[in-house]
C-alpha cells in the first residue's frame, strides 16, 4: 500500500527528494506473537484468551515507518487502527492535534458513520499497528460487546474534549 507523503495542507512530512514512506511488508507475526501484542493493548485488558484469539483472527499487523501518512483527511475510511508500539501525530483542519501512543486507537469514526476521515495521522516513530478492516469491524463489535462499549467511551471522551476546546476558543484568553 502506497502512503501519501503530504499533510492536509500540502506540505511534505519528509524531504522532497526522499521517497514517500510505505508500510513495510513485514511478515504477519505467528498466532502466539499476535496474541502477545493484543495482550499489551489497554483497550483489550480483561479480555479472555478466546476473545483475544477472535480479535487476532479478524485483524492484521502493519509496521509503518516514521513519517508515513497512515490516514489522510477526506479519504474514505476503510480501517480501524490500534497502536501497539510507536507514536503518531494527529492533524485536523484546525491544526495539529494530540500525539497518539501505544494503546490509543483511531479510524473508528469513519467506520461508524461512513463519512471521510476527519484527521490525518502521521507516524512520528516507526510503529506497529493492529488493523481491523471495514469488513471485520462490525463483526468484531458484534462478537465482543465489551469492545463496543470501550469504543463508545473513547468516542464520547473525544466529543467532550472537542466541546471543551470549542468553549475555550469562544471564551477567548483569560485575563491575567
């Protein structure tokens, strides 16, 4: 899969002469290794081995290099991502967002509402990502209701954070 080397504002994340980063073709880890990766992800804490094996069966692991654009604002969303290792920067239409790290997830909004990506996510370090594609996302949520509850909680916290940011912007700077 080719990775788009541009941000939403058209500026490159790497030197112009440097080739665009691509997801590595690293071999898929063995079943047990895949399971060990899942056990380290807080989103799956408390899941039993059967549930983790089902998640492993419905997901793949990708290893983008630092600088790779993982999602691009406006693109169709076809995957949900969970960071196993590494960090990524979030860029939205209003500017740079937060840093994502191991245990964080992204991409679920486009799968839930069918709308284009709302943020560009760029690997700031080499990463290891657990990826669930659209075809398996809903099946995974149906089969693991606790995961659905956790994702709804994440979405709710994001909406509340956005509301707080908007409120702070509208109120303007606090007088000293």
